[in-house]
């Protein structure tokens, strides 16, 4: 738009110059070297003002042109007053004071050219004033739009950088979560299978000692070693199976798969609900929810003899909360050794927390993970399963 206006201004400028020069040629005006010098100085200064000079020197350049044109109008043909329209055109959208200040000069010199010329100049002046006001308003809007565009572009760059930073942070958190989970599994295997394998080794050594003198005792130890080894294999198989959610289901649906399998294996009734509008979660977050659900469900059966589990996942704007409620026998003194410490460690990697509430019958364990505004809440939308 601005480029089109500049092209139009240049066209009008050339048209005015052509008209004045044509009038001087037709009237055979006394054009000498001084006239040519003043004329070229005016053209040079006006071009300099439009294309190069900044706002600070703009008024001075306009005053110089007014002086040069007054010399032309006084010393030579009065048709040179038409050059003042170039000043009006240059200042109409930049400095209204200079634009309006040359209008009396135009009227004064056009008066001596006859009433028809004076009326024509009045019409041109009125048109340029209306055109100038519209152009001034349009230019302000263009500048405002350009400023908004620049601001939006800066915000876009900042958002892109923030997105990249968040992705890098998510990868680091994911790697850290994997390391923490491996460390936890190592401790779990050591505390379960490690002790059993140590006992198995001692039994095997005892078999070697008593096999000659007490063959029956050695046979009993051998059967006991076999059972102990089977137990180790089952524990190892269960540990490997529970490392991560099943591959054929992703995201929150992995929790539904686990609950279906858990219900079949333990004869426990489960009820699963989603509140809010689901949004994407990081793989590490899904794994943490999956493992915490495993821990809470297992503890409810193992320590509380629960028969029913209610699981609710709340998709909030700034956090995701998974609550597991059981109808077990509960207890008066809660021990973090019942798997709660491990649950806290998993969500701590994401800045989350665990909240435990003792109910009249059973427990309520909530896993809360901040999601940094990844979704909006829709309380009317829910998913139920079980």
C-alpha cells in the first residue's frame, strides 16, 4: 500500500513539473540560467526530502523549498506557484502544518490568473485536504498493523525458542526418568531376587555337604531349591512385564488395559472414569501414572484386602490428577514403605506430588502432575470404563 502511494506521488510530481514547464514554453517565459539553477535546486531538495532525509531535517528541507519557489513565483511567471502542490503532496500525510501553510500562497498567486483558475485551485485544494486526511488515517493504521505484525513475529520467535527449550527439557526429564526407573528396578531386583538367589546358593552348598551322609535331607533341600528358583523366575518375569505399559495401547488407554487384566487376575471390580478433555502426555508421565496405578492397586489388594477400586483421571488446565480409591480395611498408621516413596520419586521428576487420604474404609491416593496449561477443562465430558 505504501509503495503504491509513493509511486502515485512520483507520478503526480512529474505531472506538475510537466505542466509548469509546458506553460513556460508556451508563454515563452524568460527562462535563464538562474531560473534553471533554482528549479534544479528545488527538484534536488524535494527528491532528497522524499527519499533520504529523516524526520529531524524534514521541516528544514520544506522551508528551503518554500523559499526557492517564492523566488520563482516573484521573479518569473506566476504559473510556477503550481510547484507548491508538490509541497502539499509531500507533507499531506507527514506534517499537516507545512501542507496547510502553503495553501494561502497558492491562492494568492492563482488569484492573478483569473477567477476560473482560482476556482479550479480551490477544488484541487479541497480534494487534497480530504485525500490527505484519509491518507493520514490510512497510514496510521498501516503503521499500527506493521507494529502488530512485528510484535507478533517477535512473539512467534520467542514461542519457537520456548518450544525448543521445553522439548529439550522434556527429553532430559525423560532420560532422567528412565535412569531413575532403572535404578529403582535394580534395587527391587536386589531386594527380592538377590536375597532369594543367595539363599539358593547356600542350599546348593548344603546339598553338596549332606548328599553322602543324609541323602534324604539333600533331596529335601534340592526340592526346596527348585521351588525357590521357580519363585525367582516368576518374580523376574513379573518385574520385566511391569517395566512399561503394553505396546499396543498408548497414552491413558494403557491404564484401562492394566485394570482389565488386574480385574481378571485378582477378581477385583474396577471402575475407571475420565473427567475433562484429554490432551497429550509425555511418555515419561504416562509411565509414571501406569506404575503408580500398579502400585496403588497392588497395595489395595495385598495390604487392604480391597474388593473394589475406583480410578478417576482429572484433566485440568494446569495439572493432571489420577485418584485411586479402594474399599480395603485401611490402617491407622500409614507407612511410606508400602510403595508410596517410590510413587513420590516417579512424579517428583515432573514436579508432581502424591496425596494420600485415609478414608472411613480404605485409602484415597492421588497422583498429581503439572502439565503447564496443555489443555482446557470440560467438566461435562467424561469417559467411563471398568
